[in-house]
C-alpha cells in the first residue's frame, strides 16, 4: 500500500540542465522553506486526510480488495518489536526470509556487500526484488543496484507493504519477485525521540540506537516540515584471536558442516552429502601440515615444533570428521555479527501553493560503516617447498627428508600468523534529493489526480579488505640461505637482490616477524560512486462508468539514469589479493517507460456475484543498452458473497541487466566445485572470475498468483 495526501499525492516533473544545477536548486529551495518555518507561526495543519492506495496497484483500493497479495506491517507492529533496524523486523516475514542482513552478510568480502540490509522476496534474489521508498526508487549501494535499507529514516516509517506477486507492469523493472514499499509518515506533527540498548544472553554484541524526529506545520497550516535523525551502533564480533568471535557459545565449537559423502556412488542408496559435526580441515593447519608423501601428517605447532597429525575416521576432500579436527576448525573466527555504525538525517518540507497543488522538497543523508572478520587464509595443499634448502624447515623434518631423498614437500596452511582476512571497514554515504508536486484538476467534468517528482541520488561506497598479496606471498614462502651472508632471504632475491622480498615462515605459529607479516599482507580497496536520476509523472482518474460502476484509470511515464564510476588499486585490478580484488565498474544506461492501468467492474450486487472486476496493466520500457521490452498484468477479483473474495493474477515481469552485469571488468570469488564423476566425489577450491556483458537482454518471467480472502461478518475485525 501507499499513503498519499489528497493535496500531495504526486510530484510534478521539472527538467534540470545538470546534476549540479539540480542539487543547487534543491538546496536553495530547502533553505527558503526553512526560513519560512522560522518566520511563520506554527498552526494546525489543514492538510486533508490521507487516502490509502494499495501498493499492488497504482489505483486507490482498500487493501483486501487488491488483486495481488499484500502484506502490511504498520507502525504499531514496528514500535512493539523495537528493532535496531526496520529491516530486522521485515525480514521475519516468511516471504523475506532469504534477505541479507549485516549479520548474514559478514562474508561478503570480495563482493563488497558485507554489512548491507538487502531484501530478497521469495528467495528469488535481491536483484529481482524492487524496493521503494514512499513509492519512489532509491539509489543502490552495490553493482546489483539493490537498495540498502540502512539508508531509510527508521523513525519516519509509517508502514511497510510487501507485494509477493509480479508487479513489473505496475512499478517497472526488477519486480519479478514483487515489491517492498516503505511508506513515509509525511504528516507527522510533534516531537518524538527514542533510545534503546541491548546485548546478548552472553553479555556481548552490545548495541544501541537512538532517534529524534520533529514535525511541524507553518504558514497557517499550508506547509509542513519534517526532520528526523537517527544513529545506531553494534559491537559485533571482530576479535583477531581464534575462537573469540564465537564467545561462550558451545554450539559454535562443535564443528558442524555439510560435507560430501565419500561412500556415495549414485547407486548404493547413500546420500550425496552428510551433515556431521567435529569437522576440520585435513589438508591445512594453522602452522602448516605436510599433505602428501612419506612425511604426510607432519604438522607444525607453536614455534614450529613438529608432531604427528591425527586424521579423522571420515575423509572427504579437504575435510575430515574426528581426529584433530578442532585444531583445524575454520569457522572459529568468523564474525557472528558485523560491527556496524550508522547515522542518517532526513528532511522534508511541503507547501500547499493552492488548495489543489502541493509542492515538496526532500533531502537526506545516510552513512554506515561496517567491519567483519572472516576465516584465516587457507591454502589447501597448495605450496611446494624444498625441505633441504628452505631454512625454516625444522631440523628433525629436514633430516628425515634428506634421508628419504625428498626434494619437495607439499604443504597446506591456514596461515595462523596472518590475521584473518576481513571485510572493512567499509563505508557508504548515500545522498538523495527529491523535488516534486501533486494535485488535482478537472478535465471534462472529471477529477484527475496527478503527481510528479525529480530525484538526484548518489551513493559513495568505499570497499576494503585486509588480505595477503598472492604475488608477494608466493615469493616470501620460498626461503633460502644467502650464500654470501648466511642470512635467510627469499629465493627470488638471489637473482633480484633489490626486490625487497622478506621471507615468510609457513612452518609453525608465532614464528614470523612483524616485517614479514606486513610484507605479505595488503589492503584491497575500491572507491565507487553510484548515480541514480529519476523523473516521473502519474495521473489517476475515473473518466467514465460502465454498467457495473466507475472505471478507474492510471497512466504515467518516467525517465531514469543509472551510472557508476569507480577506482581501485593496481593490485586489485591485477587480482593479486587472497580476498577483495576489487575491479572498478564504469558505465551507465537510461530507461524510458510509459504505463497504463485500468480497473473495470463487470458485475455488482448480483445474486451470485457481489463484485467482479478485472485489473489490466501494460508498461512499455526502453533501455538504452538492452533494448525494448513490454510487461503486462491481468488480474481478476470475484466476490460471490460479502465475506469471501477470490482473486488471481497472471503477469509478465522483467528484470533488466544491472550495472554490474553489464560493465563488470572482472570480479573474483572463491568457489568450491564437486567432481561427481569421481568415486568418491572430489572437491576443488578455485578462484572464479565474473565479467559483465553489454549484450545481455532483460530476463522475462511469467507469474501466476491465485488466492482468496475471507472476512467473516460474524467475527468482527478478522480477515
């Protein structure tokens, strides 16, 4: 649903010559209105009572008569739950259970999405869920263009509406899974503040949040001014010590994982995967482990002391169950929750320039900063070392290798001397400016409501990851003794003495100097700016009646520009980091759209039909890069009796390729692959590279929704 005032239903379209001119004008107009507030005496507002408009349609209808399912969360629900972020409450709805939160996105290091609140309807993907703020689009904070709910003014959210049916014909691209619309309390008057603190049962992950909101009328009630500021902090779990990020939680130290079943062959009736506890890595250890040959299982502990590793009874690729699993458990250092700081300021000023025309200005700024810790950097059986020439190899192991004539040993390591790779601190600053107008006029004896707005939005995103440099790490682990000085040096320094390489010891923990650690570790970083400019206008009316009642019509058009500019380090662009490898995206596209929607009543107050109507919608969309596409919706609503309503919708919905899918030069991630043709299946870990493609076309979906609404007259208030 969407709440709109009769005097402020929509916002007029104003052309601007440039982004700078638009922003200057908006700020100047805001300053003028603020001056009016200071000079005018506050009076009771004469703003008309707001009408309810269902988000599932652009035509005003009571909620339960909407042709598509709408779930509404009102302000009382939000106040009772008192969430630190409104998304925390919304995500409890079953249809949004697959959404990403700062807690669930702690591992989004290379993707740059760690710490974001992004909504995912029906688990079809956040990029197929259209998120609106008061019926308007909001600038995205990542290459996928998804909106971060952290940026919305939490204290001014009056309601959240969720449409779980396809709604592209009504609201545009990305609504394949549906729409989530955050409704603003535009007419709030008074002063309210809130402050809360919380912590877990274990006394950790402390958080607090506070907000202050002021709303007042001015100019004899013709105008209304709003300002809302909020801030929040969550401690999260960001310790660099093994196990500290899980605190006192016994369940977090049981080593539960999903692993491939080594006994599975496709014909013996056994499951392909197993859910088991006490699982650790078999091909890596914090201080390193020899993974093949006659010295297999030699593991190196504090100070490099060698011992024999005890393998588990169940071996599955890189993992095992039992044995010394606890010493190689990879999950003990992942952040259970991100450290998060968030601040935002939202202002809105509106004014009735005539009884039938209302204008408004909005300006908002939101800042968020996130930090999370991930696992140690694991190299599965990935390093070949000469045990004879490498001076870091303990003497007892060197002697055994010499006796066996080994010129190479294969070592897997979890790099216990390096800090776990981390996401952050990542910061996002989102600026959004909106100017618009709404009103009504008479055309051929019929009232027409109209609205329009222009928007200028920018999101400045700084993505950071602390991780090792692969090129430097590979040089540093190959250590030798200098034939001239007797010092330990990198093998590469024999031929290039000025390369600055500092040898790194992979045999043991607590064995490396700060200089060695600083040499191999680096800071992946990228700065990106996402732009979104929108101009839109809408009209609504009931131009005529048929035999069953008034025929409602809504139509409109919009223009939108999405763009991104980015820069990153040379090492990122060379994909040289263990995690991060941020490759900047640069590109833009425009979208021109026009739509028409009508609700046609067919029957009313018949013995066998209290109400029968159809809702038809069509939208034509032209993308500057991916071409033309059309979407449509056919909905039927039928009430045989007052208490019961059947409804169904058939729609064609689209999702156009986003900036990342079009223009990504190359982003990397670590992915595990399973070779099912091997018995038992083998698991491989590899770096994957994803690139954009400007030849992509919009994806198309057909959605069918069927349902009923029961509102018994014998049970008041029940639906």
